């Protein structure tokens, strides 16, 4: 923590400018040592952009830069900080970095600036993770979700819940000490009910961050129209469509945006579901089965012209959740079959579409995005890691259990549940993380310079 760290905070490569940042006790001093400060020391003009020449030890001019000096403690890391805006070339950045390192700074590790900010109490862990999520956001909805973390909205929700739980715990402890006070027990039970509501609301507002990209896998027997469906969903030709079965061997994929969700449509080889003759066939079925297993949502595609939909449905070799059953080529339905189609569709078990005419495709897209939102949270949901998601789940479960125990008049046990939920909430906020390695894991996801 005493070292002064330096890193280039902008991406590698050529650009108009690059920004090199330094943080630590000696940041200002190191900066002054590598600049021509005849016209003034930037430390005397804090938080102002100053134009200076970067020079080497022999006063050779290296680059004309803009620098800012930020005195501690009102900075991103809480420490003294410096920003150098140099020209954006790899050689220039290397020279700037080299001068800082020679003067006594050391290269920053991944996420080290944000970690220092967290460790100096500038931001709680959920806010620190918000920085990472914002950098990784690829759509406006994702930006909005990440901003809720960064702005502290998520942290504030958790802190309100924690406060309620602490008040509730105090009340339960009073009820344990004065068992005759019926009011305390009554209020305690009600209180837990409203805490549970809050926890459920938090759970609904989040989105599993590891699922920012969803694999929608199209699988089915050969020639049912998987490739045609992929092209229709992507609205461009990605996959080859032929009358001959078995044209798609490798899994083919393409990215589309659906209601702000990033969706990777994957077309797989048709599953013959019989003894396979060639090595290539066996291999392509293996690839297809792997994709089916890892799907965020599986679309099991069937063929209208083959009839017996229940039988086709049962051919899915490995059931996965969630699966949508799609009957393609509904354009081939005769007029006397239309009513039957409607009645099956209304039961909600299958969807009838036509890759050829586009019939039912809008409905299918809606259903895919609804399913994803139900499973993984809304596009603009607060992006949380699996770690946080699991912890929120456990808070909710502890509260549910506390409620049941209150109803069974097991007040001591309910108090224990509340304590567990409070500890879990502290963990989400990063306030009771004893293990350094959890922090290491979180910050290692960051890029260098952040
Ligand atoms: P895959 O093997 O499952 O990928 O199937 P393809 O997309 O290659 O399609 C197989 C055959 O079915 C081709 O001759 C397509 O033109 C035809 N096909 C695909 N979708 C439809 C559809 O919605 N309606 C009709 N009538 N034919 C279709």
C-alpha cells in the first residue's frame, strides 16, 4: 500500500491520446521529477490541467503532455494521484512508463487502483464491482444496470435491508428476554415479512453477470429447418440451407440483440439418433450435444410435415432447462389443420413457426427474451457476480426460515437466522471479508490501470 503504482489506463494501440495514472505517496514528487517545470510545478495547481514537456534525466524532450495533480485524500484511490495525458502511441506510452518506473513507481497490478479505493474506504465492494461491470457493458441497457452498482443504488438497497434486519434482531432479542411481551413477537414476525419483500425485490432487480451473453442453441433432427430458423432469427444468411440432410457439421453461431440482451444463436448439426456411420457424423453429434448441454435456452426444433409432435418432442436426447419446443414449417399446414395447431399452441407447450414465411417468429423472439429475463434477470438489471447472486439467495432463504420459525414461536432460532442474513449481507458489501483471496479473485477480473 505504500508503493506508488503506475499504469496506462487507456487501451493499447495507436490513439489520439493515452492516459497514464499514478497513485501513492510519491506520485506528485515522481511527476515533478520527469517534467520540465521551469514554468511551474503542477503540484502548485492541483486538479488543473497543466501543459508541460516530459523530459528524461538529461532534459531531452520526450513528449508534450497534459498533466493533472490530485492531492490526497479526495481522489479515486484516496491517495495522492497523477494523470499524464500523453500522445497515444505504444512507443510514447512505453517511454512515459519507463520514466515513472525509473523515478521509483512500480507497475500496478490488475484492478489495483480500484482495490486501493476500496481499501481506503472510498467505495464499498459492490460499487467497486460496478466499475468492472460498467467497463464490460456492451449495450445501453447493460450500461444502465452497471450504473446502478456504480452509483451505489444496489449498495443502498442492501444497507436499508441490513438496517431493518438489525432493528428486527434487537426486537427479537428483547422478545427473548421478555417472553411475555406478545406485541414484540407479533411485530417481529411482521418485520421479517417486510424484510423478505425487500430481499425478493433485490433478487428481482439483479442480473447474473456471468450470463451477459446467452447461448440460444438450435437443435433437432436433420432437415427440420434449424439453419433456416437461424438465418430468419439473425435476418441474414449465416448457415447453409439445403434439401440434403447433414449439411451443418460444426456448430455455427452469430450474435444478435433482442430487447437489449446479447444473444448468441448457435446452429448445431442435426441429430440422427441412430448408429452413425462416419467419424465426421459422430464428431458433429458430440459437438451438438455439448452445445445442447451448455445452452442458456434450448430450442428443440421439430418439423410440421413429420406430424406426431409428442413423439418428435420426446426425441430430445438430453433434457435441459429451459427448453422451448418449436414446430417449424407451419406454412405447410392445411386449412383443416389450422385449428388443431392453434389449440396446441394455446396450451403453451409448443410454438409453431415458419422460417420460410416468418410466421410466429416475432412471438418466438418475445418468448426467448421473456424466458431469458425470467431465468437470468432483465437486460438493465443490476449485474452481479455469481458470488453475490448466491449470497442474495441465501439472505432470502434465511429470512424465509426466520419467518417460519417466528410462526412456530422459535424466537431464538429466528434470531440466529437473522444474524446469518446480516453476516451474508456484510459479505456482499465486502465488509466482513476475512479472506484476502476473495478480494484477489474479484480484482483480478479488472484490467490493468483501473
Ligand atoms: P436443418 O438441416 O435442420 O438445418 O434444415 P435446413 O434449414 O437446411 O432446411 C431443410 C429443408 O427444409 C430445406 O429444403 C428448407 O428450404 C426447408 N425449410 C426450412 N424451413 C422451412 C419452413 O419454414 N417451411 C418450409 N416449407 N420449408 C422449410
